[in-house]
């Protein structure tokens, strides 16, 4: 085995760098000799000094390379190296001209002056005391971040996540981790497994109580990611013991200790004990209490007879309501909380518009909201008034504590409106529902609208269905398909799918098509051709904004990863005039369609008309407008015209969005939807997944692939049940 060698040099050029995992190919100047180094070297940049540990090897195509096993940054020592280092823009506020002045004044001591005596920099013309302080802060932060990056690198923590650790714990991050490696569990995206790996290498006893508790918490957090608000005790103990490699008594002792300390909460049900993380238990209890209170205390009825109010609303909107729609209106007006549900084309929007008309006629202030930006935008278009995301309605604020949500509207500062109408309720999880209800003032009215047959929320809970199942909240299900909607094979087909029947396809001059293709390559080629050429030519659809490919899976042969790469190559190929940035599995390019894939409550945004805010959310879709390698950022303009700058360290929050999963498409509507029909994971071959995908289309649905796959999805009406206690809590509250 070749002996490990150590070389030192200055980074000259980054040939390739994967931000997500730190893998880098670069040229290094080692005492005047240029060499190529390859390996995990997170966060290095041209001008920086590095100490590399590794071995020399020969690549069949690229020749001799130094294969890096460990990378450590070192500060330059001579004036030429220091000038190159400072000129690279590594330290904020220092460019080539300022670097030249500093090196001319302080020579080889320049870096020590910046770090230890920044006030001396103010003696240089053009550098104020404030600017000198900012230079020092930039240098100290960079060194502190690098210490965290290098400390966590051997444990598989990428540079991007190491930066999050630094933001969470500050300059003392390494010391905090050494004291308790499980503090890393508090950092979003790292979690128990990475912390546990680090702890084991540090020699932590596997039976350590802190380890056992964090393992139990991890199991509950993972279950929440899968939609559960609690786990039955027996299942929690079983999964915790497996994760920890511990016996059941040890896991049970940990759960008992956490219950006694309040880290976990429990309730007893017919099937046994349910174990909750506190946030989800309090959310369920809070929702049940508030719904009960609102039903009892809301100001209901109108100042004029109901029939007269409905007739007036019909005249003003130019719509004649059906008996079922009138029933929904009467229900809404007589109750402080109500639910309107139904499939596509059943007139939910018509009822919403009639409600708005009737409420505003009584001088009631109405607010419209939805869980996602796209859903809110669509609601605004169909209702003719402003609609906001629930987060924006609640005035989400920057918390200063990572990803913790802090809403400006709450029990102490409630919403001003008399009536809140929420669309796409199937997407609302328990935490968001709880936040909304807390912000509703006494006497206000809540109207929930949604399709209970669509997929459940991405977040934990099954709020809409739990409310309907409880039988305690007034609800009206619209079932009639109206004449205009009945002319659409999309609407008719969606209802047939929902009933377990095959949709009618390929009728001339209609809007629901099935293109038969057998093999994956043929399906993928046809998807690209239909999205990039056929639909734009035949219907005038703009591929980036009006056409959406929706796949049931992520990583299958026809999952969103494979389709996105093919569509990017077709719709936005490499161009000398377009900047690119590689991040993880993606090569982002100016002009690409991208999606935010996690909630980020820290990202700031602004619009061209001067509006500013904070927060970008899972499922938001936009276009890359600019990639700046000099500024190390990427600018994305989202559908609602919010402009967001992503630092290069934040790009793992974005994915290509030419193709998205069905879950990610919820709450959105597109002129044309293309859906591959090809076998994938059994749990994804189900009816409500296909139903949800089809109902995303306004004007055209194109299924491409095997008809038997569509048949199997329609036949499979199995739904994964979520552990949720909201239904029972609502029933219990209303039984008092």
C-alpha cells in the first residue's frame, strides 16, 4: 500500500466542484509546479493555501493526479501569496486594489493585522474603521466556518450542512459538538444518524442516555416526515430499538424518562398508548379546542333573510346556484366553521365567489388563502381579489433561530378579517392549521374548501379528512358536475378514476389522451417531444410555464430525476451565453425551471414593485434568472414575482422542476399535464395519486406509456393510513 504523502500549495483554478459533497478537481501550485488534485475538498477557492494528504496516481485520460484523502486550509505566508489570497475576494470588502494597498502597507503581516488589529487598516486611505471591522468579521467567520467544515468532513457532513451547524452554534460549534455530538440533531438536514456516527467515533457509550433519547426522538421525527402525528408505544419501542441497536427495555426506559421530563407526551386510546412529540400533541388539542369554540361563539346569520341574500348574490355574480350550492351557502352562513368539499367541476369556486359576495355585502372583511403560492395565485385569479399563502397571511417573520416559524399573527395579535376562506385544505398539515386557528379572533368565521379525495398533506396529519370523519363540523359535499365542466374529459375522467372506472381517452377534439408506448426509452423520448415540440406547436403552450410533467416517482427509470435531465437537455441546452453552476446531482443553468424543496424561513425576497418579505416554501416554482460566479449567488424569480438570491451554499434547497412528483404538484394547476405510465414502487401505483395528477390539468392531459399501468393504478384504492389523533380529539371536544 502506497504511503500517504503531504503536499502544500496554492489553489490556482477550480476545474470542477460539487458543492453538495465537496468533491473537487483543481489545479494546485506547489512551489511553482502545477499539479491536479482530486478528492473531497469542501469550500476551497482560488488563492487559498491548502495542505493535502493523499497519494499520487495516474488517470487514463487526464494523466498524473494527486488523490486527496484529507484537506486542510492554511493561510499564505509570503507577500505574493497573501496578495493572491486577498485579491480572490475571499474576504468580504477586499478586492485586488484594496489587497494591493494592504500588502504594500503591512507586507507579510497583512493577515495578522486584518485578524488581530483591524484599526490599523483604517490608516489606509479609503478604509474606514467600520469597513476595517467588517473585514475582520468576514475573516474570522470564514476561519470559524472552515474549522467546522474540516471537523465534520470525516463524518460525511457536507460543507453546506457544516455551514448550517456554524449558523446554529456560532464560533464555538466544534467545542459544542465535542461536548455533546447529539446537539447536531437540532440542525435541520443532519439528524440522528450522522450525529450518532460521530458520537461512536468519539467513543460515546452505546447505552448513553442522551444517545437513547435522541434515537427515540429521531424515530418520531421520521414518522412525522411520513405524515404521522404520533406512534403507538409498541411500534415506537420496536423501531427505536432497531435504530439504536439496543434492547426493548433500554428503549422503554428512554421513553419513560422523556415522558417524565416533558420531552414526549402520551395519551391513552382503545388500541393502547400513543406517544407524541409535544408540538404535534398541542397542535391537535389546539385545533380541536378552537374549532369547538368557533362553532359555539361565531356571529352567524345575516342582517337580511337568507333567501334574499342568496338572490342578491346570484344577481351580482350572474350565476344561478344549484340546490346543493345553496345548501352549502346556508351552512356557511349559519356556522362559525364549515367545510365545502368536492371534486373538479363541482362548483366549489362558484360557491366561494357567492360567499365573498354575501359577506362583503354585509360589510364583513374577507381574507382568501391557500397553502402554496401557486394555489393562492389561482384562487386570486378565479375569485377576482387578493389571495395569500397561509404563511404570508399569518405574517411569517424571521426567527433568528434557524428554521423555527414565528408568525406575526397569533393569539395576541389576531387577524383583522371577519371571514377566512382556505382553499386546497387537503394540503394543510396540523402545525399550519394550528397556527392559522390561533390567529383567528373571537367571533370570526372559517370556511375550509378542498377535495378530500386528493393526496394528504406533505406535513404531518390528515387534517381535512379528520375534520370530515369527526362528523362534528358542518360539511357539504358537492357532487354534481356542471355543464361546462362536463364537456371536459379531464373532469369527467377524473371522476371516473375516483370511482374506480377507466377514463375515456383519445376522443377527437377533446382534452384527455393516452399515447401508447411500451419501453422506458420510448416513453421518455415521447415525453420530451410532446413537451418541447408537439404541444407548443399544436396549442401554443409555453413549455416552462404552461406544461408540467408529473411523475409518481422520484428515482425510478421514469422518475423526475431522469425526466428532468432529458427535458433540460431539450428545453434549455448548454449555451455559451448562459452561466451554469453544478450543485449535487444538478447542473443549474440560467433559464432553468426550478423548485424549492424544503421550507426556508430565513430566505429574503423582494418584488419589482418594492414589496419585501421572508420565507420560501416547499413546492414554490420559479425560473433561474442569473448565476453570478463572482458574487457566488443564483437569482430565482418565482411564479408570484418574488426574487430570491441563493448563496451557492444554499443550492441543495433547489431541484429541477420540468418534471415534479405528484406530491409536489399539489395545489398547482397547469394548462397541460404530461404523466408517464410505467411501473414503479407498488405504494405509488395507487388511485388517488393518479387522480391528484390528472386534476392538476386545466386544458389538457396526456398520459404516455402502458395502458395496463393506468388500469392497475385505478384498481388499487389502498391508501396508507396515518397515525393521527385529531378526529378523536374533535369528537371528544364536541361530546362535552
